[in-house]
């Protein structure tokens, strides 16, 4: 019997050497907002069209000051799940409310200075205001630690 030479047979799925990045992603492509599906500038971190808290740039969730909006956006999602999503069950709504009550105050203490100074145009003034508000938040935290019951 003549058996075919199996060493020379490769399936198209096994041959990845012919696929390049240019074949997969065109040069003129832009990322798309996961919320409104509009094209977003490749250097933007978030969508300017719908102002979504979903990161468009994959590196946004790793950058310390840029990811605050990404991390805190979960509280807005949980709030909408409690009040506006009719398909959510009562235990899930209670769990979301408990998570907001437990973690939102901590996020407010650390995230509020950056949220308040985000709209300041002057970089030097923004930096000074952020430092002052962070110091005030840190002093508030030091003041509240002795009163905690942990």
C-alpha cells in the first residue's frame, strides 16, 4: 500500500509562519469603544464620545493614575445594576449594595483628589492641588484609623 508521506502534510491551522501582524490588523485600524462602538484615537485611554469608564487602550488599566477611573467605574456599574437593571435578583442587588457600602468610602478617600483635579488645565496647578488633596486624604485616614474596630 502506498501511504502518504505524513511528514510533509500540515494542516492550515498548524502553519502560523505565513501569518503576520499586517495580515491580522490593518494599518489604518483604530480601537473601538466597548460601550458605544465608535472608533477612538489610538492614543486615548477612554472614549471621548460616550465618556465610558471602560478602558480603550489596553495599557490604561496598568497605569497608576489613569486606571483610577477604570477601577472606580465598577461602583457605577453596581449602582446601575441595583436601581436600573430589572433582571437582577434581590440577592445580587443586596450584594452590590454591600460592596458599595464597604469599598466606596475607601475609594473616595484615595480617588477623590484625582477626580477633583482632573479638569484643571494648568499642569503645575493640577499637580499642586493633587498633592494637597492627597495629603489631606492621608491625614484624614490617619485620623480615622484609631477609631476603626478591626
